[in-house]
C-alpha cells in the first residue's frame, strides 16, 4: 500500500507542482487514508531518491514556510519558484490598464510556457493576496486606443533599425508633420514619450513627442547614424526637470523650501539626478537641484500650493508669484482659461 501511494504521489508530481494540502484530497479520493504528516514524509523521501543528473524534485518555499514540490528534468527545468511567481504577480497587477492591453496578461503567458505551472500551483498566495488586492489606480494614465499599439510597434522597429520616420502629431493645438530620427521611448507621468532628433534651421535638436499626441507614423526609406546622438540625447535630458523642453536652456540652481509634511513625501521620491534634500532645524525641508526651468517645473511647484516656496533663482521666484497673481485675477474677474501660443516658453503668462 505504501509503494502504491508513493507511486501515486510521483505521478502527481510529474504532472505539475503540488503541496501537502493539494495532495491530501487527491490521495484520499484514491482510497489512501494517510495523514498530511505521512504525505510530507513521502515527499521528503521522494526528493532524496529522485536526485540524479537527469531528473530531480524541485522544492520551493512560500509563505508560512509552505513547500511546493514538482518533478522536473535537469535538461529542461521549467519549474518556477515561489519568489518568481510573487515577482510576476506584482508586475502584472501593478501594470497600467493601457499596458495590459498592449502586452496582454504577462503572468498567464509565462505560466503557460512553464510546463505544468498555473496560478493554482501557489494556492497560498492566491488565497492571501487576490488580484483585486494589488492594483494600479490608472490615475493620470493616458486613454489607450488601438492605434497606439501599432505606433509602439512601428516606433520600436524604427528605433531598432535606425529608420527615419515621418510623424504627424498635435503640437498642443495644431497638427505638425516632421521627419524624425526616433531614439528612445520614455514612460513619464502617465504616458509614453518618443524622444529623438529633428532638423530645424539645419541644426539637429532634441524633441519630445507624447504618444497620445501622435496621429500617424510612416517609415521613410532613409536611415540615420546614431554616432553622437546618444551623447546629445543624454546631455539634453540630464539638465531637464522631467523631460520637456524650454526656450531658456540655461541651467539654474533651483532651491525650494518645503513644509514638513510635504517634505517627508518629497524627500522619498526621485525628482532629478542632482537633487539634494536637507532637513532644516525647524523640521521643514530644502530641495536643491541644478536644472533648466521649463513648464513642467513651474507646474510641479504650483501643484504643491502653499506647501512649497521658491528661494532661488529670483527669476523663477518672481514668475511663480506673477503666475499666482494672474490665476487670482482670473477667478476674481471670471476670466476664461487661456492657451499660450508657446507653452514651452515657461515665462509667458496670459498671452
């Protein structure tokens, strides 16, 4: 009877991962009235015996030290560890809704490749952490449309093969058509941004285009040389707050004074490569950065309302005060919101 029971356990292990808890009802249905302790001893013995260069028992440990067993071939070990499953679980459930539409259910795809492995292989995490307990709020994520999947595919192909593309996109209010050397896709603040070079007045310059602003991507029968482009790209981005351009490319020493509660939050986040956070004697915070001033920096500072104050440079300090005054008048006089002709020019107000 013991030999038959052990053979039954081996048969189940060869099909897929099992735990003591999952084997118990299966063996009971076959007429083996054994305890979970006995099953554990059987699994331990099988692991000791089946330990050759050709075949072995893969044992992984999950929460509460619960073990999972599975027979695998050493030539083709398709098992997945508990930690690997946890990693995949978090990646899948933290993905934004639009990315899920592009990639599908990555977790299920990987588990399909792993022979005999499914979500049911890890009952402890399925019971303790249901999918609805780990989610992405999708706040501020761009609304994905079917055309964006094609654009991503076309742009990845162009970047890989250094193909010049003709892009039609909305530059705020107007459709613009440009020949573009695509170099990098950057996920930033809820959407994918295409970064690359275009020629303006015979000079090569860096441009950033949001994916959701693109209306068409067409390959041109022309290749571009990346020599020098990466250096140009990196030197351009490292001076920016975020990734957006500014008409003023001067790098400033930006110093911000932040209230204590907001400072605790800000100190634990990445904002810029040069950021330096200091806790002041009164418990408030100071954030210092070396960067250009763009509309992204202006908008970010103003989003902190009265919890953040510009100390320097004076040009930024004055601009924030002037813009706050303009917004005050807009509400006081019941004026309509405006759209400046050049939103990259951060110091334009009300034009």
